[in-house]
C-alpha cells in the first residue's frame, strides 16, 4: 500500500497529513489558509491522490510559516508513500492551460531535490490577502523533502489566480504520471541501481 501519515509540529505550526498515492482524488484540506486549501484540492483531484491535511499555524502573524511547513510535511508524505521507488515511472510532465494562462511542470523523482521556478505574476497581482510569492516557498519545501527535481515554467498569463491554479493542476498531473507503477520496470528506474 502506497500510503503515508505524517505529523509535523513546531512552535509555529501543527500539521497532520494522510496520503494515498493510489486513490481517486478525494480530499479534505484545512490549513487555515483558504487559497492554499483550494490549490492543494486541485493538486489532489488532478493527481488522483487521496489527501487529508489538517494544519494550524500562526496565521495571525503571517501565512508564510503555514504555507512553507505544509510544503515540507507534504514532501515528507510523498517520499514515505513512494517508498523504495521500485517500479515507478519516475518522470512526469504536464502542461495545463487555465483560461489565458499556461504553465508547464516537469519532474523527476530522483532523490535529488532541486527547484527551478520560472513564474512571474502581473504587477497588479491581487489574491484577497494571499501573497503569491509564498507558492515558491511551498514548492521549495515540497521538493526538498520529497527528493524531487521540479521545474515549473509559466509561459504566460494575465491573472495571478489562473497562473497558480494551472501550476498546481500541472503538478498533480505530473506527479500522478511519475508515481505510476509500470509493470515493465524491474527494480528502480535508474542505471545506477538506486535513486
């Protein structure tokens, strides 16, 4: 069973995550940051992951700690659920349009965390109190703890919400592709014999 349960508690946040890589896209997400909840719901739905997240953080100060720590905890959950990486497809890629925005995500479950994040938001970027720059912090926390090389590239877009939404949908679809078990893959998909 490719499932995991992760708990991360600091003086700033308290996070619990349950993840099933072979789910159907069911989710229950409560981080106290509504925009993040929406994005993670999209990722779960398009990745076909069953995902349950309960997070409390010091949002009276700022959303930063909660957003980043959820990324860290979710990365740990993915790494644990993937397990020994035997039989996985390893690579995933998706380009997702969201109205006028287009974002491409490419990733490698390599054991080598690396983030390339080429996303620019319009100058008049507005998201009801959410700082769009926190998405990069989320992604960094996620890849660092999942052991994933991730490239997120926004080709264009006028609406900040659409750009971020396309990013999370593409991330879900690329992850789904990469964690899929391929019966033709014997062992770990690497000529080195390990990832």
